[in-house]
């Protein structure tokens, strides 16, 4: 009986840790969308810490370009995240929705990133950007 209880306890710990890791993995879930209302949104964003969903222009080369919008993120699951576009985006334009950190800036709660800066820069777990590319309809 003691071995059974210990085995069940160990399995519960393992399952809990796997579930926690699965929920904490940063990601962006978004689809192509109409942005004629001046807003781009992501259905779900997972963030390991407070930060930003940043909307970059991009193209077929898939390199992040200038920032055209951003929205704050809380650590954990964020649903229906809407970023107000600060520049015109035409139908057919490609946008990269990327998770950025709140770290490195001089003010908490103020988006301070400019292309290539360290302040509020992109997170890179395992050296890879956390992003989703969409096309404006």
C-alpha cells in the first residue's frame, strides 16, 4: 500500500509539472483578419511575465519591421488581445504579432521599445522569437 501511495503521489507531481509547463509556454494564436477598424487582435497569447503584444510590419522574408501597434499582456493566459494600430495597414499587408518583455526599460507599464532596442524587447526562449504572422484582409 505504501508503494502504491508513493507511486500515485509521484505521478500527480509529474502530471502537475507537465501541465504547468504546458500552460506557461509562451505563444501567440492569431489568424488573418480585417484591420479596417484600426485594430489587430490575437485570440490567445501566453506570456511568462508581464509584457507586450507588439505588432510589427513584416514581409515574405519574415523579419520583424517597424512597430505599428502594441497592447499590454499579463503573465499567463491573455485572451482576445487587441492592439490599436498606430499606422495605416492595407489589405494584403503582413503583420508579425510578437511577445515582448517589460524588462530593461526605465518605466514600468510604458512601452519603450524601438526597432533593435533592448528596452521592452522581444522574448526569445531557446533563441527563437515568440510570434505569429498574419495577413490583413
